[in-house]
């Protein structure tokens, strides 16, 4: 609380709480529009196309047009669907995706809810998505939806294990689950970020391979958590129509859509916090004022959102057995080895 | 060892693929901005023998109706009136021959037309031709019916009247002979 600029500005009254809630919500909505535009543009540029060019200057208003289109669409509920669960699923998805923003530290002076178990909280809230997907897939009363939901569950549960190991290693390295504390330990420029072993003596060079592979493990598993290519088998278009959201249309589909993009930012923010210094400037104290910190944080996280989009248009989709192979036989053992190595490093540094 | 080799290969091939897509991300785009910056007809990129909207040169059309008979979808409608010898104002056709028929209606329904180009092949005077024009979509289907006849309805009625008068005159002549 004492490090929150809104608290210092307003004091402990209702405005403080309202604005604290409003900032992440407005951020998510604006970010989602930018990410949709980025997805469209990067997709077409990678394919040597120009992409949307006719809505506004060079097509920058395209995401707004898409959202208007989604709002106007008819809201169809299948006759044999379980209406209560069917209607609830998109809201649970979006709530789960949005809840993670409560603990994301945008700057040293602003974090909506300063939790001392922020890392654990984001990881736990991320699991909400599974419930939303199963609910949507089951309630749709459609074989493709159910198949997609089952694939999603098997995938997300398996990939939570490497993520858990990766976050556990970071917790062992930092000695805390408090995201602000984790970031504060990475101060002093790019060389002190956890991707380079955090600050400590030169012995850390021995541990840099482990931190880098841990970053790769975490980022790869994050892709699986957000159901994006190459891990998009829950919604594999060529196999099961659209997976768990086959039957959804209009605003409810938009909720799934927004939740996916919100999740993309959450996992990118988590990668940024755990490995790339969160809101720390890469130049130490230079350009490290609270406002610049939020700029650094958002641009770092947006870079990883870009990498996710970039990967989407690079890699093909994995097969189901390959997916399980990658999770259980590659990522989990590697994460385990890295966990042991980084625990030693956390002890001796 | 196979296991580690596979991991390394997976990572390196992913990096290689990402490099390729990154090059394309900043590479030259192939999209032509039609119709804002690029137009196939104006730039001359459209092949001259492409089959698009049909044009009928009425100075060459003698109403032989061969195009009508060749059309597989029956999209051509032709009405003709014979040229009466008493008619003074008969221009020659563009191949220099005398006109035998006035074409008072030569209507092509482009909603039906399948652009097979059979009509242009049978035309003895090459009056019916394919053009490169392809931008002629309409909101009303009736507007896709093009009448190529260069005679106004008044002129058509006039030509009909001349032909009927000539017929009656002929009839009377025959009766007188009897």
C-alpha cells in the first residue's frame, strides 16, 4: 500500500479502489485491440501480404470493426445445450484471465493488489481457464466441443507441471513469492536479470545455461497454457472445427477471444517478471522512474506477445502424442534438472 | 544421445524457421492495392484475350442471330426488322455490304452470361467481341441486361412502320395485278 501512487494520491477511499480496478480493465481492453491488430498485421506481413488496409489509416481501426461485428452477431444457444453452464463458461474464462492482472506489478509504484504470494496467485488463477474450457465444451453438447475440451484439459494439466517447476526455481532463486521482491532483486541492468542468473558473484556464469533453458521451458509451456500454435490442438481448426468454442457466437465468442489475448499478456508478463527484470530498466538506474518502469514493463511483455504471434506463423501444430512427449519427457525433466541447479545457486550466492 | 540430439534439433530448426518468418515480416510485400494504387486495366496487366464483358458493334451486326443460337445459356435476345427497299436512309455495314436487317434489340443478360466466348467465334462480321472490362457489378439484377442496339425506340417504331407500309404496298400491288 505504501508504494502505491494511487494510495498516496487519493488515500483510503472508494475512488482509490475504483481506479485501481479500472486501470487493469482499461489496459486489457486497449491491449486486446492492439494485439488483435498486431496478430492480423504480423500474420499478413509474414505471408508477404499487407493485411487489412481499408479501415482507417492502413487498417488500424480493423480491431474496432471486428469487435463491433462480434457484438452485432446473433447470440445462438444450441437447443440441447446446458444453458446455465453454456452461458457461464465465457465469463469464467474472462474472469480467470482478468483476475491474474490483480497481481501484475506494472511499476514499482503501481500494482493493483500487492500480494506476498503473487507468483503463486497468478499460477493458480491461470488454472481457471481449464474450468471455463471444460464447462464450455461439455455444455455445448457437441462432439467437437467435447473433444476440444478434453484435449485442452490433458494439455493444460500436463503443461502446468513444467511451469510449476520453472516458477518454483525462480522462487528458490529469489527466496520469495512476492513479485515486487522478485523484480527488486533483479535491479542493476540487464546483466542482473534472472535470465543471466540474477545478481551475484561471477560464479553465476556456470548457471546461465540452466536459467536460459528454464526460460525456454517456461515460455514453451506458457504457449501451451494459452492454447496457441504450436500447442493449439484444443481448437485445431483442421481437425475439430474450433474445439471448445465451436458453438459460441457473438459476444460470448468475443469473451473467449479476449480471454485468449488477456492470457497471452499474462504469461508474457510472468516471463518478463521471472526472467527479464519486470519493470527494471535494462540500463540500471538510467530511465528507471516509476512511469518509465511501466513503459519498460509493458514493452517487454509486448515483445513476448509478439514472439507468441511470430511463433504462431512459424510452426505447425503438434500431434497429440508429440504434445505429451514434449511435456512429460522433455520439458519436465529439463525443468527438474534446472530446478536442482538453481536451488544450489540460490543457496551459495 | 538420440534424445538430446532431438532436443537440439527441435530448438535449432525452430530458430531457423523463426529467422525465415522474420525475414518475410520485413520483406517486400506482394499485395497489389486494387483499386486504390493498382488497376489491372490501366496498368495493362490484364491479358488482351481475357474474356470479360461483351461489346457488340452495331455497325457490323446484321441480325443473323448466330450468336443467339450459339449461346449455351440463352442470354442473348435479338429482335430484327427487315430493311424495306423504300427506306432511303440505310448506312452500309462496316464491311461495305448492304444492310438486310435493322437490329432493334440486341440484349445480353450478363447475369446469365457464362463468358464461354462461343458467340464471338460464330459471328461472321466480328461485331460481337470480348472486352477487358470487368468492373460492372450492380445492385439490381435488371441493370445487368445491356441493350446494344443503337436505334432509339422511336427509330425502331419508324423502321417497323416503313417495313409494314412497304408490305401493304406490295400486297396492294399484287391485288391490282390479279
